[in-house]
């Protein structure tokens, strides 16, 4: 076979393998990853499925001015969108709770930039459209909690009224506090030492769920004392640390939760018999935070029984490094083949062969 045909065959083979690699990294990996998630089946009709999304932190346009910043924002948004859609299909939740740091630069964004971030966020976390291959048209109830990257407040940072107002206008106008007849949600803002408590007289009739961006039970302080005395929550969900942990108060017990199992909690027994408070920290849902473990919290409530797991997500950085390795490897192979195809020694060898044929044809 002529070497030019071999060279073309190698080029086509690498193009085909590259196409297959892109198909796997961009489409199939998310579906294969979903097969490793733990299903939580409902036993009763009053089952409530809840998704907890912490620290997506949509990349901003101010701090990162590098040449690849646009590509980084596109890839991060696409990752958040695809993983969320897979979680939506898998769980079909009744309620979706966003636990703060929705945006990475929300507290420093100009009004125009903030509106662009809001549009990106709404596109990524679409909940009212049908999803391909599985029709889900039911409306999902939403709760948004502000984080320090949304309105400010980290390490004593000033929180402006403008930041608070525009966050509430963009995200919290449709928020729920009560769901059906038995669940009540409280938004707790540790940065402002404040929380919502719209109907204090009927709190005792509800299963009370606290939602906070920053953890509460591990920090203590006057806010925790107020939350315990006024809200008396059965469970608190938080984020901020980008880790997956479980706190039991007043003990100092901390459980690192990084497996794929389902945790079971009897919230009524935990509160009334053990006189303890439970807080579940949800890991970050963005690979841009640099964490190995990335996931979305998923809980199912039936009466006072809570079953909780984490829908662990693929680490995008691994697949980006695979792209880089494949690019370098492919370029090296093609370069070697190109050099062999154009190498001078082939011409010399060809001439020697011609001379040999001529000399063989000359009679002695």
C-alpha cells in the first residue's frame, strides 16, 4: 500500500476516534453517570421530593479577563445545565432549593451584568419545559437563598440595599414558604443575621425546614440561638463550604458523607427523643470550585421520615484533561506521519531503486 494511502487512513481514523470521544464526553457521560444514582421510592401519597443545589456560582465577566474566559463560561454553563436536566429527569422533584452563591460575581456586578447573569441562570435551570425522552411539564416549586457571592457579606463585607433588592426581584418573587399542608420552609441569612418567619403562631403544626447558605450548627452564636428558639427546625440544609457533611447538634459529631448510599433520618424522633438538631451540608454543583466531589442533594420526605442522598456528578476537569491529552497525542502522531510522508530519505531510497533497475538492465 502506498504510504500516502496509509497517511490518509491514519488521519481518518483519528478524526473518527475524536468524534467518538466528543460524543462520549459531551453526551453519554452524563447518562452513564445517572445510572449510578440511588433511587428513593415513595411509600405513601404524601411523598415530597426535593432537590438541593448549592454554590453553582455562574462565572462572571469582571474578574477573569483571560483569552479563554468566554469558553470557560460556556463550558461551565453547559455542564450545570446538563447535570441539572439529568437530575430533573431522575428525581422529578416537587421542590427545588437553591442554597446560595447562585452567581460568582453577583455582589460586584453592574446592573447590566447582573441582568445577563440572571438570564444565564434561568436558561441553565429551566424547570417549566418538557424534557426530551421524558415529558415533565409539572411546575416545580422554588426556593432561593442568597449567598455572599450574590449580595456580599463574606468576612464582614458591606451588604448594600441595592444588592439585596435586585436579588429578591430576580429570584425570590416566586419563592414558597409552605408546601401542601405539612411543610414550611424558612430562609436563614447568616450574613445579615436574619431569617423569615411569616406565621410564627402556626409553626408547631408544620414540619420545619431551614435553608441557609452558610452552615449554622457548626458556627453557633446569637443567630443559631434565635433559630433554635423561634423556628425550632427539624432539619437545616446549607452549602457554602462546597463539601458534603452532616452535623448533629448539640453534640460535636460531624459526618463526612461522600458515598452513594441513602441516609435515613427520623426527624420526629431526633427532635423529641434525642433533643438534637440536624444539619445537612450540600456539596457544590459546579466543577469550577476545584472540588473532587461534586453533586446535587436529593431528599424525600414522608411524614417525618427523611431519606437523603447525593447525586454525584462527573468531574469535568478529568474529561477536559482527556481532551488535552488526546489533542497532544493526535498532533504528535500526525506530525510523525507527515514527516515520514515528506522525509527526504524516501526520495533518496526511490532514486537508489531506480538506479538499481537501470544498472540491472545494462548487459555486462
